[in-house]
């Protein structure tokens, strides 16, 4: 099964964000983190996903069935913003 098939299966099961959280938790949450810290980090992850999803629903062109050039420009800007964050994050030393 390739990554596209795995992502589709996870999405079809309604667990795309949970899967992302699980990956992040395995890579970025220290083993010594308390249950409270993990709870707050998971909540932050899901709230960030909810914010982005809600904003996309509000700003993408509702009148069009297909993505417009404006929609794609918004997606490109979001992609660029997230890529910049990841690059900056990876430059910082681990705490």
C-alpha cells in the first residue's frame, strides 16, 4: 500500500487529523511529558487543524464547484507559510 492509499484509507475512516497527531506525538512529544501536557498538545494540534479547516471553508470560492485560480493561490500561500514554519522549527536546537 502506497502513501496515497494509506492517506485515503485514513481519511475515509475519519481519522486523518488523529493520524497526524499520532505521528507528531511519536516524533515531538518527550517521553517524560505529563498526561496534562500531552492533553494540551493534542488539543492545540486539533484546534489548529480546526482553525485552518474553518478558514478554508470561509475563504474558498463557494460559487464554484471546481477550485479557482484564487483558491489555488490561497492554498499556495498556506503551503508556503507552513513550509517556512517547518524550516524555521527544524533550525532551532531541541530543548
